[in-house]
């Protein structure tokens, strides 16, 4: 896809997640005659992260938390499913790879970077080898599979301590994804335990490890306190002001020196910007590897490179970065896209300015905590809002209907303890 003189301008978007897909969709809707829009992602769906945990505990069919990119974009933008391997800012081209086939380059006139983030694994001995994360559709399928596998194994074991070690899940990190996973996974394991005559639900234990002195540090203290009390009442163990110093296949060691027997450690404590952007010559990064942008989402020092989402440092009016959320990324994308068009027409650029609409965390058993436009909710009303808001945020009606059907069916029928066998370790 080399650029020929006198032909259409090309805007290339890297990453079809909340930042990139919404940027490309905005451009596609403009029906531009003289401009080609190309979106590149290694997968052909937008993963709807806010409902990923529900897929991981079987409340939702995993495919229903994806949005097919091609229908999301429509026909006015091209989608290329490929791995972006290299970005050459001086030549204005990106290099793509499909399997082991020869790589190809795509020229751009404007580039929007939206490659998202990865889980940040600190250098704790054994952590990389013996822990899981929840960052992809496969991860969510594996979580459900693993829960069922643990119950099957525990059901065949006679020694109660060994059984309890198998059924103990250690989750590190208590921000939204850690706490939601802890609450939902415990409910899932306990409900499934009914299928196993040798398992006492009391044997199931989810332990949350948090470095700070409270859980859910991004939400109001009283709501976090409500969530903690509810979770502890249900039997979850919450350990604050500690972390891990060692992770093995069958135990973890805490910073207090205590050793906890477990076969499942999940790391939910922090993200890092995409590895793709770490070695792009000339791309300005801060000391933590985030792309430095000005408030318009334009990358510092470039006229035609823009960045949005989890990998971008876009300063707010106080000079602080926006929090890495879908809420922000899906709004930054269209602002970057609009500014690309302004830039092409020599019009003034607009800054990205957005005040968060609120935060929600569902903690299982039809309970959540929420702060929405200044109003605090907890318990069932917050959980109802959680589901309603994310249902309406789902970009297509066909997905919304499928999700509503999943939720309705899960009220009527019990889940069956069947592994899908995506990974089996
Ligand atoms: C479990 C979980 C729950 C969450 N819940 C919420 C929530 O409730 N509310 C909320 O606001 N936020 C939530 N978030 C955060 C939110 O999902 C992210 O902030 C948001 O997805 C960031 O958007 P993005 O476009 O930067 O990245 P992403 O949405 O991750 O998209 C990045 C895309 O880039 C692609 N990509 C990366 N590198 C390459 C490459 N080299 N080649 C090709 N393609 C590439 C990836 O495949 C991906 O599709 C959650 C996150 C997680 C993990």
C-alpha cells in the first residue's frame, strides 16, 4: 500500500480498541471523498472490557462481549487484520505482519496511535511464570475453564487442606478489575460447587492482596468501605498494605513473610503502555513509556501523528494525564479524528476536555458500588445501573439483545460445569 502522487490522502489508525475504533468510525462517518481510512488491529473485534469479567464467570457468552470491527466501521473504512511490527515516523509508514508471510508496509499521511496497554508485571520472582491476568477474550474463557478444572480436581482430593489450597484464589490489586473479579469469581465458584458432592463451599476462598491501605482507591472511601464489608461478609479475605515477594505454582509469599497455599494467582495491579511504541525512533515518551501528546491529542513535535487511549499521555487542564479508561479512550478517539481533519484543512485544533461521568464496580451477588454524576449508589440499585449503563454503551443492538438474553437465561437456568478447553494448564 504505497502512496502514489496525486492520489487520496490516507489516515492510518493503529489499534481497533476503544480509542482507535471510535476514531476510525468517526472518520468513516464523515464520508470523505479524498481520504482513505485504514484501521489495523491484530484481532477483528473491539473487546468490550467492562463486561469481560462477566464473560469470565459465564454470565455472558464470551463472543457477546466483542463488537465485530467490520460492522462497527461500515464500508467507508478499510480494516486490515495484522500485527503492526514497526512504525517509521520519518518515512511515514508502518510495517505489518500476517503470520510468517512477507511483511508489507503501509504509507500514511496522518497516523493515529491507539495500541492500548498491557498488564504490568513487576520483577517479583515467579510472578511471570505462575500468575494469570485478565486482559483478553482468551483470558476470560480460561478463567471459567480454570474454575471448573479446580473444582473437578478438588472433588477428587481427600485431604481437606490440599482441597482448600486448590480452591484458594489469590488476586493481587484491588482497583476495579481486581475487586470485580474477586467478587464475581467467588460467586461463580460457590454456585458451581453445588455440582460437586465432595466440596464444601466453605473450602472456597478468594484472597485479595492490596498494597494501599484500602480497596478501590479510585472510588469514594465510603463506597469502598461498603464494598469491603460486603465482600468480607461473603467470606472473601482482604489484605491491605501488603504485596507479594515470591510466587510459586502452589504458594505465594507476602511482604509480611506469610506463605499462602494457592494454585491460582491473578495479577490485576497495574498496566504499562503498549510494547509497540517503546522503540519507535523519534516518538516522544515520558519516563514510564507513555506517548507525550498536547491537549489536542497530537504527539509532541509532529504535525501528523496523534495518540489516544491507554498508551497516550494527554494532559488535562491541570497537566495530569487522563485515567486509562474506556470512558476516556472512546472520547479521545473522535477528538483525535476531528483534529486530523482540522489539520488537513488548516483549521484550528480543539483540545480534549472531559470530566468523568462516574465510576462503577460490580462485586457479585447483584451488588455494586457506583458514583454517577456526583450521586452515590450501592447494593442492588448500583448493580442495576452497572448493567443498564454498560448494556447501553454496547455499540450495537444485536449485541445488546444477545447480552439481555444471556442475562435472562442465567436467571432461569444454572450454568453447566463444562470446560471449553481453550487452554488447559
Ligand atoms: C478487565 C478490564 C475491565 C475494564 N473495565 C472498564 C470499565 O468498566 N470502564 C472503563 O471505562 N474502562 C475499563 N477498562 C479499561 C479499558 O478497557 C481501557 O482503558 C480501554 O480499553 C483503553 O482503550 P485503548 O483503545 O487505549 O486500548 P484497547 O481497547 O486495549 O485497544 C488496543 C487495541 O490495539 C491492538 N493492538 C495493540 N498492539 C497491536 C499491534 N502491535 N498490532 C496490531 N494491533 C495491536 C489490540 O489488539 C487492541 O485491539 C477495563 C480494562 C480491563 C482489562
